[in-house]
């Protein structure tokens, strides 16, 4: 992982929950915003994330996110993910997406994992699609089902990643809202080999058992975001997330012996809507 990159992003969070739940705090302003051609949101704060995927130590980093909206279209940067919805539709989203998978630096706290050597950050690009179902149980709520697929373009793992996620957003009051997310993520053999396999020479220098990881379901996750509008423009938010590495990703000695299958995130931030 490159410190210059990681210092300005959220990692391992169900990223849709941060930006997309923030808008609900301004429910009383929705009609006015929809009359404008252009609007946006900026969020800053602080977050606690795993040191790397599978780590049992946390890192404290700045939280940065933002979104520009034009009618129903948008461009959003939410931590490690950037996406653009090109459809002007209330119920459907589709467009390109790019994200980052953090590698492992020489500064990781686990001596065993550090002995396995450096792994660079990987940059992935792909596409996403989403279906939004508004006003299911009460006025202003929304259910969003999304799918996403990306492929490494940086030559680090050269593999594919996929994600299916479900989010329910509930405006508890005109100022307070909750957003709950659940997701399952997938990765192929190339990704598994790069981050979770241990070669025989790697086992000898690290003290961990040799392991050949295969792709499949990578993790299961859930998160909760709470947002409170302070004024018509300003709001605060807090979020917590949990992921469980499963299959070969959780059974790899990188995780089971030198790390943790349970991955936690948390953060707090303040946002400005314009």
C-alpha cells in the first residue's frame, strides 16, 4: 500500500453507504435540489480501517468523499471508489467505476506478513448497475440493489473482482436518517494468489504455512450509517462496518494465523451540501 494514496481515502467500507445516505439528511431540501441542474456534496472526517485486507491492526486515516449531481446523473468519489451514473433515471443507474485494492508495504506490523514481501496497490476499472425502489415502507425510504465488476489494469494481480450489494435507506425524521448495507464480494484465482497465497520460499522466510488460495466468494459485509442535518447545508455522519473473509481468503495463514477474518471499519465526518 502506498501511504500517499491511503492517507486520503476510506478503505474496506461499503462505500455506497457514506455518500448515498448523506443525501437523506437533506430530505426537506430534495424538491428544491431537483429543480436545480447542478448540485453537490463534500464530506471530510476521520476513519479507522484495517491496515491491509486481512490485518488484525487498524489504521487511522482521513476520510474524503464528494459527489457532483446533474439531474439524476452523478459523479461520485467515495473513499477508494469513483463512479459515474450516466442514466437520467430515478430508478436505474449504470456507468463506469474505478477503485483501488491496497497492497502491503514494508511498514505492516505483522513480521510474518512483512517477510512475504511488498505488494503494490492495484487499480481496477469496470462497470456497475443499480436498481432503486423508492417508497417501499414509508415516504422517503429507498431500497437499492447494485452489481459491480472490475478488472485490474495496473498489472498487480491482473484479476477480476465482483460485488453484489443491497442498501436500505430510511429517513427517521426530517433531519435524521439511517442507511443499512449488506454485500457479498467475489475475487478470482489471480487475485487470491497475489494477496492470500504463500509460496514454499515465502513460507520458509515468514514462518507461515505454504498455501495456495483459489478464487470464489471473498467476504460478506454489512454496515450502518447515521446522518444528522445540522442546517440546510451542513450535516454530520457516523458509520460502522463489518466484513468477514470467507473461503480460502479467510483460511489463508496471512489471515488465519497472522491476521483476522473479521474486518472492522468506523468513522465520523461532516459534510456540506451545495
